[in-house]
């Protein structure tokens, strides 16, 4: 499988009361074609910032990408949308407009606040279809309408005409999330980023939405980035998992590796906090303390103050190491090329 997105040494900072919030540091990541990648980490670790950076959506008044590259390989040379400059960070506004929604679709964290409340769902889907596909494969208003209905049907909405004419406040949470998914896939993006798509929903709807995302990823040959704070959710559908902590990636491996041979103490802590229904299940473990203040970060390993396996060398800067094929860990106690440590 070849890469569709490469993030290289990405640094993002926000400004808060004249102080700098170091939201992402040295984030390196690749996404392969038609892969489902899970990004997990607790609240405030920088998951949404990473998703917004991929579309260059960090507002200049709030912060900026200070270093790094985001390379999008989604368009082939023979395609009309092919760009010579593949780095999203240095792209011009026309290319960016094409990529946002057209090349990379996004499902935002909260469906209740992500729609425009004064426009119907239909009007909002038309808008993105008109921007990306009018004059290309959709020439008439009736074709745009037909395609909007098709997208809603793909998102398993039983009464698409009614939903098209509804305002966001008239729909339930689950329905609104499906409408959001329909809007995101309507322009046939090559990558779909779903930022906590199930957080605002009750558990019965969570499974349905996850299954829907997987089905659409396969039907439309998309790559999917699923962002969540819940490891159980990524276990359901992701092939590879990236674990983030305080603005850094601390572990990356296939789902099987993460669930069977997690190496970073933080990932081990997250796995220990997963509830189990087995009769022999032990008490859930907790990770003591909280995520550090991103304005005043500790030196060396950022997890060091909460880690029960820390040693003096944790106070030095820690690099990511590949411990076995495709399994990367940022921990000074992990030895290279071994799969058991401590
Ligand atoms: N506009 C902003 N201005 C200042 N700081 C911000 C801004 N947006 C985010 N941050 C800070 O950047 C850090 C990362 O935030 P981000 O929203 O990316 O985290 P997250 O992992 O998505 O969290 P959650 O799981 O709660 O959605 C947090 O410390 C947050 O307070
Ligand atoms: Mg978030």
C-alpha cells in the first residue's frame, strides 16, 4: 500500500494570554491508501489540532503551524486536480479550497455546533457539492439534488427528503451525525477524518456510526483517520493505532501490537483502564495525575511525572525508536529491536 498523506516533523503553537501553548511537537505520521488509522489520547493531547492542521484550519489569530510539512499524495498526475505543490502548509488558497472537502473530508467533533443553524441540511450539502463538483460531473441543479440525496442514503438515512428540508435543531444527535457524514462524503474525498464521531452519541448509536464509517471507507475506497479518546472504539475498526500524549506521538503500531504488546507505560495505563466483562476481570487501573500544562512542559519525557517506571534518563530528550517492524515507541526504557522490555 502506498502513502496518501505524510506528516513530517509538525509543530503547532497557540497563543494564550501572551503565552505559547505548545500543542504539537515533532509529529511524524503516514497514512496509507485505504487504511483505517486510529489516533487516541486523553483530552487536550492535541488530536483535534492535528486534524485541523491537516486542512490548514488553525485560525491565524489563535495559533499557527510553526514547522513541518504535510504532504498530500491524493491526486494522480492525470487528474484535473493534480497539484505540483503537494505540501498543504505552503499551498495557495485555490488549491487549499479544492483539498478541503474535495480531497480530504472532515467530520467535526460536535455535530450540534458544526452545522449552520439557519440553513437546512440540504442547503449545506448543496453548497459543498456546488463548490467541488458543479461544472465537473454535476451540471444541473437536479443532478446536484440527486447526488445530495444519494449521499444521505449512503449514510443510511431512511428519509433523505425530509432530512434535506430540516434545520439542524430539528434532528436528533444520531441523525445529525449521519447528515454530517453524508456531507463529508458527498464530494468523494480520498481521506476522511472523523474527529470523535461518536462522543456526543449514546452507546447504541456508537456502534452503528462506526460500522457506517467502515462501510463507507470500503465502498468509496477512502483512507480513514478515526480520532477518539476511547481505545475500545479504535479496536473495533482500525488497522493501525497512534497514541498521543501532551502534543507528541508516544507509540505507534498495528492494532494487534498495541493490544497484545503495548510498550509505552501510558499506553499500558490506557489499556488497563478499559473495562472488561470477563468474570476474572481485575479492578480498573488509573493513571495518576493529569496531562501537563502545555505552556510549561516538563523537560525530557512528558509522561515522566506520572510514570511509575521512571528513571533519571527520562529527564533527557527522548526520540521515537522502532522496536520491531512498524512498532515505534518514545520511551528511554525501551531497548531497540526487542519486543519485551523492563
Ligand atoms: N484556540 C486555542 N487557543 C489556545 N489553546 C488551544 C486552542 N485550541 C486548543 N488549545 C489547546 O491545545 C491543546 C490541544 O487541544 P486539542 O483540542 O487539539 O486537544 P484534543 O486532544 O482534541 O482534546 P479533546 O479530546 O478534549 O477534544 C489543549 O491544551 C488546548 O487547551
Ligand atoms: Mg478534540
